[in-house]
């Protein structure tokens, strides 16, 4: 099995998701720039915020608890714990 195929599919799906968020933002009068990063999610979010002088990170949470959260970790929790800037987490 070629690894490029799953990564291409993930990149394509990620691009679609990011563009949908940008469209919703635009409809609601919010400026948004589409950005798709590859890597560990919380590390990439924190690196992007630092590299781009971001002063607020807004992110959603899936609300996983118990064993699921223990096994998978929580991107939002990781960002909250390590971010030098304010983080707003919404359900």
C-alpha cells in the first residue's frame, strides 16, 4: 500500500473542511484565511500561532471523556496547557 494515497485523501478532505469554515466565516462577516498544516495538531497550532503573532486561538472540542480521551489525547487540552496566548475553547 502506498502511503501517498491516504495522505492525499487526508489533504483533500482537510482542504474541503478548511474552505467550508472560511465560507461560514464569510457569511457571518468574519475574515478568515484558510491554512492547512501537516503534523501533530496541537504542536502545529501552537507553532502557527507563534510564527504569525496570533494573540487568540479559538478552537472547538469534541468533548471526549474517559478512556477515549486517555488513549487519543486532547488537542484542545494540549493547546490550552502549552499556549503562551489566550485560548477560547467552544463546544
